[in-house]
């Protein structure tokens, strides 16, 4: 009849505000769970309910919201100021990340097999030399990619605030 100790998982998140590519953000790279003991004041264990705010609806924020929204004890709110953001970035996603993020081919705008990047100091990097004949680097339009991942978060129950 005393206090009941319930073990829950507390999720720590570090979401980058500006990400140049989605490849830097796999779910396992920004979510870590740590058991936290909670003590209820009655003879029964209380279910804890948390509300999580995710700021930024780009690839990293949308993925974080998707992961949180799948947890039954977490209400997830995703804040994004520009839902139609046509961000002027390269939008390059390695083929392995297309599968890792379970993206349909409709999100990939172009399949690039060769690319030459030149830095402001003139350093050149030839991307594509190591690709197999059936591999490619997916080029995505950010407004389409971001919306697709945000929509999945919404399907799991996340609320979007614009």
C-alpha cells in the first residue's frame, strides 16, 4: 500500500537549427533514452504524460517530432514559421539515407551520379567516383522533403503550429 516506483524513459534531444543535409540526422544520432525513476503518491502507478515542443520543421525537427509522436505518453507540438520554405540548398541525400528515412522516390527530384563541388577557396571534391552503377545521390527540393517528413509526424499525432 506504499509508494509505487515506476520506471519511465526520459528522452533527451539535441535538434540542430540549420542542417545542410539530411544525411547528418538519422534517428539514432539525435535520440537517446535514459531510464528515470518516478515515485507515485498512491498505491497505484500513475501514467505520466509529457508535452514536447520541437522548434523547427526542417528535416531534423520533423524527424524528432515524428519519433516523439509515436510515443503514447508524449503529446508533440512542432513549431515551424515557414511551412512552404523553398530553401536554396543543394538538397543532396545519399542513397542510403533515402532508405534510412523511408522516403518514396517521389520525394527525390533528381538522381545525380556525378557532382563536382568547389569550395570558396578553390578546393574541389568530385562526388560520385565511388558510386556503383545502380547508386545515386538523391537531389530533393526542401519544401517537398520537409513537408513529407512533417506530414508523417502529423499522421502519428504531432500538432503543427505555424
